[in-house]
């Protein structure tokens, strides 16, 4: 009976083309990021894939693109395309917003914020009595601490301190004292005549011994630094004691002093 030679039933993949290898019909190789199939057998080193009498191209490669791995190199990078190709937008060093220019190129912009940057406050409910003849810190418990973001911003400092007169006299409140770095929001000379930056002063007649008054002082000025700053109101008496946070009569609840420091963005 005669023998029928069917040849190869299917192509055989031979890997990357090598000039030292002999190939037969239907061998498939890769070369130059393309693939080829052998259409005529040949010995080693005789016919490269460029010879069309021996090889037919199966798949051609497209245009070389950009290696993304070499374009974006750092965690947080953003890949985008401009008029010339793929580009890298490096991550920002601080919190920022992504924006798009009119030309369609992304960039980083400072995060938008409102006029109020931050607020710090403290409350103090302990009862204490003072009769200082010179301006003295009201109480260490009345201190408020804030770390400003920028010295170009402003600070609004405010104190609300309930007090009771223990006899006639006048109470003067010198706005604020920066425990960290000295006096601010106040005249350089602390005298009655020079207290012109929002100080408050009132007199309590003896008939008001059992009444509660409210020291409410407020100031605004430049942030002194961008490190932690501690502020406290200062007061002085011109006759008589002043009891703070006291509810006077037995039926009255005691009060609470409140101090706030608010940083605002300048216009």
C-alpha cells in the first residue's frame, strides 16, 4: 500500500530566530518584535527572515510607544498626554488640588480655603480672686494655644470672663499677652491713657458687690510666628478685689471663662 505524506498538520513555534538553526516549512519564529512563518526549508545560517522566498511575516509590530514605567517613576505620579506624547506630572510636596489649564495640560494648584484658617479655644471654670495693682495674667488656666499657618495671616483673640466686684473699684483689661514671645496687641507703655487698642475698663460701685459683670475683650493683629504661641489676657485692678467665674449667691451656678484664638486669611 502506498504511503501518503501529509507533511506537518500544524505549525510549530520555534522561538526567536537563530542563524545557527535549520528551519522547515511551517516553523514559526519571532524576530524584531514581529513573527514569521517558514515557507521553504533551509539550512542553518542561510536565509534570514528578511528573505521573502523563505519567510512570510505573520504579525507586524505597531509604532513604538512610550515606556510608561520609565515615564512615571514615583508613587503618586500622574500620567498625561500633551501635544508631543505621554508626560509625567510629579506628585506635589504638600496638599494641593489638580487643575487643568486652558491648553488642556494638568497642573497642581494650592488647595482652596476659606478666610477662616483655624480656631483654638480654652475654657476655665475654677474660681479665683485677683487684686493686681499692675497688669497681671488673669490666670494660667485662661491661656489659649495656637500654631499659626502663616505670619501673613491675622489673629483674632477674644476673652469672655465673668467676674464679681468685692467692693468698689475699676477693672482694666489689657488685651492679650503672648506668653511665648512677649506682649502683642497692646501699647508699649502700659498706662491708663495708652490703653487704646480695644481695652475695656469699668468701675464697680459698692452696691454691685453681689452682681456679676462680664469682661469681654477682643483684638486682631498679625500672627507673630508659625510655631506654637500661647496667649493670655492681662488685667489690673484700681481698688477692690475681683472674683472670676463666681456665681455670687448660693442659688447661682458658677460661670466659665472662654478664650478663643482664630486665624484668618488676609484679604
